[in-house]
């Protein structure tokens, strides 16, 4: 990958005296120190550089070719690259897989030529590479964007869309946010986001990786890289509203059908998910400016407005952050600058102290007290700029905060020029500044979450069984409940006691042995959802009810299927567990609240299979409504260890049998804290 970013020579195939081919030459001349070879038979020279009629007419070696010619010509260009020994090619031309079947065939032809010639392809349909530190602009991006004051920084971008990469750079320059590298990867015929994450993780100029992707080609590899990456990754994912699994055969698949699985998997790997362009930029910038933070993130808020303090606390708590309880020694220090009638608290409303002591004494006294409080990790300071001079030197304040191991973040409001001046000074001092308290809270929460992930990440994967699992005995595509639970039981997943019965006599014998009430179920071939078809009879408490229920099911089954009797359990609440083989991420375990929760407001989470026990526990703890599982309103708490074992074994089962497409255990009922599978189905590929 290094040759893409730092070649010794570059040829521009399709260079010209105007348009996009001209932009590439102008951008190269602006900073690239190596040899530049424009290639176009219609020009003797471009921008003072000798122009060559073809790539093979360039006498010197060419390490990188930037190609911007009509798509139909590019296979021939790649053949020339292979013959010349040019092993790195950026295809910035459009007209490939994004255009339809003919374009896909052309892209596949290019892939084949590149593979045979040992060429790595970047693109096609992309805007190329920008390296701000080296001043390498291998792109047809308009030169005016380059001249807009791109700042060298610590954030590197990976952008699937071509034009979006230029827009990101222009907006980051406007916001005063520095950039290390910007990588527009287009159709990703070869080089993709996984290749670039591996490269940027080792890049000394990159401290945060921010991505805009519309799809993830190697989802499982992407998640594994993110899990191990020591640098924060922020992802803005386009296309999350597209529905998936149109004909889902199980709740597991339908619940995973949109962006829910993707967001859950990637969040579990430590990725920060953004919902908008500017949120992505702000989060990446804050992560770059605050590399270390206690995950507890206990915050003190300083403000001259009581209302602003309240809004700040609301936003911080809404994002899972903690408003610090001030230590007694801190309160004593604050009491020395506050009037007697107002005992200090958090948020620290400075207005009474300013009226009594003056702005400088009040601000510096309160800040010193907050920064030295052992129970405070970060201080949020609300600033109204442009009305008075700044009360402190920001560069010295940064040194003080660093020495104490504390974080300071500014919520900036006020007059336009004052805000600009304050922002510039804060940027030079290395402080994060936000104009919106809600965005500040989102970004600080992202920092806390990443630091929590960094503290717990393990660079290891659970081992799969070395022995070959036994062959599956059922050949149906959709297994009925009984066969499904037989397999689950063989893999150590606790299931309700049940039996296939041929007549009411067998059913009654089972009921007498196991205890009333019981449930009768009709298992129709290929039918995954029984309740919707009236094939579940609950609460059978005597022999006559059993007789009637059995006859009803036999009539509805019409000789097709089997009747299952099982003990009806008394339970406290329902959960749902399952496995889905996702096209991008492979086998993934699902866990969530069952019953009406699964239908009305799904609260489900996903993780890559197989799972370690600790990863399974993390999955359980990541539910939004996890309080329900901890003894809510007197209900017994879930045996988390037992539930984790079910999730681990589900993952092992899915990893062992590639032909299993979906497993749905709905519900898993919790009886006095113990989880038991009472209904399940398996769908084969």
C-alpha cells in the first residue's frame, strides 16, 4: 500500500490541458516531488511537463499510474501497465459496475488483467488519494479545494463516494479540522476499506480513521480489524434504511433485516457510529483531540448561566455520561469564592461568584477546584465569546490539564468574530470546541465508549472445535420445532420437556408424568410460524381439553405433520435468541427481549459467532432495557452465566454447520432466573 501513497514516479494516463485530466496534473505539481509523466497523444506538453503519447513511450519506470480515460479503453491501459511493470494503478474513470451489467463485465475484465499482471487496483469510479502532510494530491479534485486551507491533522478519511471525499475535505477545512489522508475508493475492485484500515493503523500521521461507506464488502474481516484496531474508527454508513430479508423465515432474520445487525456488530467491535456528515467530523475530531479518558467520564460543568448548566447536564446524562459528585474539599474551595447564600454544586453556576469576586478570580478559582477534584475526569466549560476578553491563556490551561490528567471541553456560544478567535486559539492549544451542547455530549460519550473498549479488547478469537461435528439427520429446509430443539439439546442448550405423540393416550400419559397444564402444538411441514395459523393450544388442564385440542390440531393438519405435547412452564419474562448467517458478516448470534417486545419495539443485539463467554456477557449487558434482567420490580434476576452459555453454544452450532442459515429460539422463557428454550426453528440454506 505504501507505493500508492508515496511513489517515486506518477504517470497521468488521460492528462489534458483542461477539465479533470488538467486538475490531476495541477494537483500533482502542487506538492509531489517525484517524476510526473502526463500521457495523452494530443498534447506535446501540459503545464510545462513533457507529454507522452502512451504509457509505454515513457522511458523511465512508472510506479503509479493515475488513469482518467473512457472506461472501454482501460483494459488496454492495464495491459500496457502490466508489460511496463507498473504495479499500482488508480482508476478514477467512471462507467463500471455502478452502471449495470455491461459495466460489471468491464470491471471484471479489468480485475482479471490486473490479477494476471500482479497489479493492485484502486477504484474505479473514485477520486483517488490526498495526503495533506506530504502534499500529495493524486486526484482530479478541483484545485480550489486544495487552496481552501487544508490543514495537516490526525484524521484520515476512507470514502466510498468520489465527490463526497472532496466535500468532506472542503468542510473540514472550513471548520479548521486537520486531515492526514483522504482515500476515495469508489467501486473497490481490489483495494477496499479493510486494506486501508490495516495501512492507516500503522500510519504515524493518523490517529483517527473516519469512513463513509454505502456497503461493506468484507464485513467479517472489517469487524475483526476494527475489534483489534488501537485507533478510534468512526463510521457513517449510507443506505441503512434499506429493508433486508424480504421473505424472512424467522424472527431472528427479520429483526436483522435492516441496519440493526450492522450497527450492533460494529458497535460491539468498538466502532463509533455516526448519523450525519457533521457528526462524523465532530466525533473524529474530538477523538483525535482526546486520546485518553477515564471511561467513567465523571464530568463537572462550569457556566455563567444556570439554564445552560441544566441543558448541559441533560445532554450529558442522555448520552450515558456521569455528572460528577463534587468532593468535600472541592466544595470548601468553591465556598471561598461563592457568596454564603449559594452553596456550590455541580453544575457550577459562576454568576454569583463573578458578582462577588470578579470574573477572573471566580473562573480561575472554580476551574482549579474542579480540575484537582479526584472524582472529576472532565470539565465542560460553557463560554460566551466576544463580550469580554478571555479570562485565561488557553495554551497554559492545556498544560495544566495535561499535568493533572484531566480533559477540558468547551461549549462555545457568542458573537461571530469572538467565536472565531476563540475557536482558533482553542484549536492551536488542542482543545475540543463545540457550538452545540448536545453534540458535545455525543462526542464526549464516543470518547468514553472507545476508551472503555480499548480497556477490554482482547486480540483473540474463540477457537472452534477441531473435530468434525456429526452429520445433520434432518434434510428439510425448514426444520419443525421438535427437530430443531433436538439439535439444540444435543449442543447443550436447555429445552422444555416435550414429546411427539400419535394419539391422545400418549399425550395424556406425558401430561400425567410431567404435570398439568400442558401445551399441544401442530407441526406442519415447512411452517415456521405456528401461532399465526392456530396450531398452538395453551393451558390444557384436563383430559377432555386435551382430547378436544388434539382433534382440532389433527383436523387443521389434515394428515400433514405431527403433534407435539410439552410441559407449559410458568415464567417471569420472555427473551429471544438466535443465529443468522449474514451475507456480509457470516454467522452472527442474536439476543434480545422476547414476547411483545420483539414485535412492538425490538430491543435486540448481535455479535459475531463464535462467542467467548465474556463476549456473550457483554452482549447481554448491551441491551437498552437490561434493567428488566436484573430483578426489575421484584422479578428474579436472569442467570446471566446460563444465558451466556446458551449464546456461546448457539454461536458454536452456527460456526460448525455452514448450511444452517437461521436459528430462532423464540421465546426463551426465564423461570426463577433460569432460561429455557420453549420454541425454536432452524432454517437451512
